[in-house]
C-alpha cells in the first residue's frame, strides 16, 4: 500500500494528516491512537507489520536506483509490482479507491457478524419466503460438497469464519488459510465445537503455494477476484494441486435478496457493504456466471 499523507483511519475512520513521508501512520493508514492499540488487535498488528515492510522497501528504492546510483523524486514512488504496491489482502481506506484492498479491513471488522449472513439474522432477514429459499440453496450447496469424493490433503483458501470447514476437516487433513485473523479465531472455535482439527494460518489467498495438495476449496471467494485477475488466480490454484487434484468452489449468483436489506444494489463489479455499526466498505464483488467459471477453470 503506498504512503498517504492524509487519510481516514482504516480501523476507526478518524481523519489524520501526517507530518512527513517517514510517518508510519501514513504507511499503515492508521491514526496514532490505533497504532497505539496494535498490541491488542490482530488486524492493527498486521497493518503495522506490512507498513514497516513497505516503508523499508521504499527507503531502499529511494537510496539506490536500478543503475546503483542515488535516486530521488516521483519516478521512484512505489508502483505496480514494487514492494509497496497494493496487493490483494492488504487493507485500503474504505473510500472505494481500492476495492480489492478494502477486503481485509472489511472482513476483519465484519467477523463478529459474518455468520448472520449465512443464518439470515438481523439485517439479513428478508422475510419467510426469501429466507426459506436461501436456506434451501445453502443446504443444497452443503450436500453437494459433502458428496464430493475428496480426501487426502485439503487446502481451504479465504476460509473466513469456517462455515464449510468442519465438513472439509471430516474428509481429510485440512489446512485453512485467511489473511484476516479475526474470522480465523471464530473458525477455530467452530472446529473445536465439532471436535475436529485443522491447521489454521494467516495467509493471503494470492500467496504462492508451498506444496501440492489433493484438494483446494474456496467458498464465496472467487466473486472477490477481479475479472482481469481471474485467470491468474485459477493458474495459482493449478500450482497448488497435484496431478488429478480437485478444485471445488461455492459462490454467489446475483440476487438482491441475498445481501443485507440496507446494502445498495451492486454495480460495475463493486459492492458497498455496511456493518452493524454503520461503517461502509466498497469491495470487489463479481457475479460470475456458472458457465464462465466452468469454462475458465478448465486446464
């Protein structure tokens, strides 16, 4: 994430103006109060770690240009492909300027209420008819996943609060990855309640595989992959898989009744999401058709 001299804090929304380009707040996009709370908050610790890495990389780039000479000025500002460039899994201010990066801040903040979406509680209640249809479709998705002949080593990317994880953990050796820590804490509790075990790690869904496995699963993640990056992500999944391995995924069709009652209608592969406390985040939300995903997921 590039340095910003002025921003709204990713965590509390407070406006802040930095004193200079070395201010850690500008790299983390956190106000001083939230920086001071990082010891007690997984998301804040993660942002500070990223900010320190990005600030260090930017200093190195400024001191030494590609030809080995001193380099200063705008030509050396972090850009695409540099260590300080925005990547999926980083958090950006919830201004909508970088919807890919807004995902981390959104899901960290949404963790306590995320399962309300699955369970049709609170703002996600849409009346008995729509809620019954939702529950029927959710049950059908669960039965489909349960009937898949999968076993061995299973990787679940963007596992979130682990709604599907107990089912997967009952089929093989499950590793659950998510870049947000707060949802993973809830996923751990869900597994313990089922008497199941898995390996849980904070890891970006876009991180390169460290081994090959039998199965990769993603639940409601592909819709957060921008259209121009879908082929890149599917290629990454292929690198995860052993020959003959299985990629299974469940995702959203466009249905205005599936989101919270106070969410605006998605447009242009973007969705504005509100939390119970009123905070808003603009995120990538692409409603791929089943045919599009099936054709592009082929080897």
